[in-house]
């Protein structure tokens, strides 16, 4: 899991200028859900970026999802994004 979070952090920082990035694995909060898959994570991303703040929310989310397209297919079940 730690490797996955490191890979996600690296991809985001390579593609998006940001001052701070915090990744939180919230999978444990969803273990009782019917659709829970222990091979996929529920991720909360807190990102401080003046670059993203200048964009419309849909544009910034598209950029983040684009940067993580492979992980979203296979490793991320849910992604909560908080832009500061």
C-alpha cells in the first residue's frame, strides 16, 4: 500500500505544480460496504496548489483523474479531492 501511495504522489507532483500533497487511505471506513474490494483503495487527496485553484473544479478534477488514469482503473475505487 505504501508503494502505491508513493507512486500516486510521484505522478501528481510530476504533472501538477503543487505546494503540498497529502494522501489519506480511507479504505478502512468502507470495509462493510457491499462493493468493497480489498485490492482497491478509497483515497482522500488534499492538495494545495495555486495552479489548480485558478481552474474550474471540473477542469482540476479532470487533470488529476488524467494523471491517475491507470491507478483509477485497477487500484483506486474512490477518490475524494480537496483543493486548497
